[in-house]
C-alpha cells in the first residue's frame, strides 16, 4: 500500500514493505523554550533552523506543531507552514489538536500534507475527516476513542478499522490513512512496548496500512533514551512500522540499518550513502 505526500514539487512515497520514511519531530515547543520564545516574537528563524537540520539528518517529512499555552494556533500554524514551504520543498505533517488550525494550515499548503491526527472519538471523526476530504490530505488514525486508551491490541485494531471505515465512507482512499498504534512509556507500564508491537503486527497483517508512531515516547523518564528508542524502532520496523515520527538525528542510522538487514536496500547503497554523508 502506498501513501503519497508532496511538497511544492517533491513527492514522498510511504510504502508497506518499502524503506523507512522518517517524519522529523523537532518542530514542537514541548521542552524547547527557544522555540516558544521565538514563535511568540514572530521570528521563524529557529523553525527554519530546525527544519534544515532535520532534512540534513535524513527527514523525509516534517511534523509541525506550534502548540504552547496561550497560542493562537489558527493564526500561527499557517504562518509557520508558509515559512517552511517557502524555504524547503518537503511534505509536512500538521500536528495540532485544533481542527480549525489544521484547516487554516491546509488552506495555505503548497503540497499534499498529512494530518496528525484523527482518533476514534466521535468529535474528532466529525471534525477532521471532512477537512481531510476537502483538502485532499492524508490522515494519521490514532487508536484511541471515547473510552480512552486500551491495552488490548485487538481493541486498538478495531479502533483503526473504525477510523478507516468512516474515512472511506466519506470518500478518502484507504491508502491515505496511516495507522498510529500508540507507543506508550515503558517506564509506566512494562508491557507497553509489547502491546504496541502486537498492534503493529495486527494492523500490518490484517489491514495492510502504512504505520507511524511517536518513536521516542517509549523511553520517557528513563536514562539512555537513545539506546531504548533504537531497539524499539528496529523491532517496530520489523513488525510493520513504515514512517515513524522521531528525531532524525537520533534514528536515521538505525532506520537505514533496519532497511538493509530487511532486504530493502539493494547493495547497501542507501546505508553507505548515509554513512558517507555523516563522515564527509
């Protein structure tokens, strides 16, 4: 299954069984005081710096989140989107809990973008599926609903199935729905990663969707997060994750290595090119 995104001219194909597509996560004010302060000043230079560093590190898509207390994201998100797409030809993943901000950003988009995210709550389904349909956007389907977050992989699968059913009924193609099985902190629940991996396996095997996740969520609160994230990412890619949301400076090497050992990198070309780019 292929999910196709685009910038102004550059196309990115996310494909089940294909190489890992990395969605860069660092344009996010959480724990980034400098990003908050510069955004408050209307200064987008740091946003562009974060975009450039992620692209140079291997990001194929950029997640864009401008949420912080007191922000007018309906105004700010499209402004940031315009600043990025004026400087970089790369697809964006619009990350906001505010449907109005998502729609405002899509109105100014110069490509085919991804909405992060639609969940199984009725409020979310009603608000965002029509927006995705109107603007031709792809969506991330997050497996939580009005009952909250379940630790049963089969129930998580059923939530994804319901999101797909509603989206397809509304006229969105199934390949334009990327599943998010929910990666949760293993420090809070020792079984959290196993639940996520089993959900990935079920979604991949039964539905064939492309799959994303917040790859670094699992290591929250623990030391040596990079080692934990690398181990989990490798297992998740093997189970079916195709486009993780993560810091490319931390995970690109692991993603290239996973592609190579899974037979997705003929003659190790992409792996060697990445190695050479880091050491040039």
